[in-house]
């Protein structure tokens, strides 16, 4: 039994940690934890994951391994030093595709109007012109006092590569800009809080919805009842993270 710990978000008020358990290369599940410190958030995620594993044998084995990993990675998690290239991203499913099992026939060109789906319907589009955001990023870097070397260090931590030009998703560029705006002047690029990546949040949401096996309407109703919107596009990154945490609670066995 192996585990992987990822610090998803942290600021002065809270930390959010994701813990994923593996049997060899097979993922056994993941859970999010939120608390004022990275250690407490990780403990909460571990407790949720143990609840989800459910069986006594799995729980005992997982607890022993998770506690060991928690001891080894506590400082590293708190400093957000894990490079993105070491993180195993969750398996993504297309957000608006019908859920089809392996025994189903190939999809026809005109799907049924009420075909089920495991994701909340949305159709994100990227603008053609990113010049306004790129200019704003340059201004924020000047305000913080970072040169290209500092920006490269930060980008490597946040996105797994050192060049802004390799940000191919507009949502990632916007997340980068939003995080820069929150950083105080003279921040250390090696320890500054990294942005939430929208693509990772959407993929994580799709994975949880797939495990819940919810119909599209059920997922939309849950989103509407908790955030009063009909699409994930209307959520901020932090709201989407909160939505994921609410969905994860639905996976836990009844107490």
C-alpha cells in the first residue's frame, strides 16, 4: 500500500491537501482534507480515505502506511515543495460525454436527448487573445519584484515547467494571474503559495462524479442547491474545490 500527498492550496487561513492511496500502480481512492495547517488537513484527508476504504483489513494496512508517510512528508507538504511532475493526476473523463459501460454499443452520431452523464454539463471555451492577461502578469511580476529566474522557479513548482509560454490552457494562465495578485511584494518564489489549477479541479470533479455514478441532472441539482449555479464554469477555482469536497462527502459511508 502506497500513498501520495498533494498540497492543493494554502494561504494564511487554511490548507487543502489531497491524499491518494495505491496498491501497486492501481489507485484505491483519494480524499481531500481542509484545516488551518497542512498537517491537520492531511490528517483529515487520511481519515476520510480510511473511511472510504471501509474494510478492517484495508483500514489497518492503510493507516499504518499513511501514518508513516505523514511523518516523512509533513515538512515537505507544509512547504509545498513537491514538484508537479511527481504528482499522479486523477484520471479525467470528458465533462459532458454520456456515461457508457464496456458492454454498450458504439455511440451514434445523434445521442438520445436524455442520455445519462456523470458530469455537470459545461462547454468551456478559450479566448483567442490572451494579451491582456499576459500584460497583467508582467505588471504583477514587477510589483512582486520577480525577475525571469524567480518566475521560472515558481512556474516549475506550480505547473511542472519553467516557461510561461508552455501554459497552453487559458484557465491555467488565469489561475496563475489570480495567484500573483494575491502575493505580497518581495515574496519568495520557492515558498509562495501556488495557484489552484482549474484543469486538475475539473478532472478531480469528474472522477468523483464517476464514482458516485450520478446522472447529469442529479449532479446539476446538487450544484444548484449548494452554489445556486447550473454549470461549473460559473464557479471560481476555490468554489470548485469546495464543490469537490462536498461531492467527496457523498462517497463516505453513513455514520
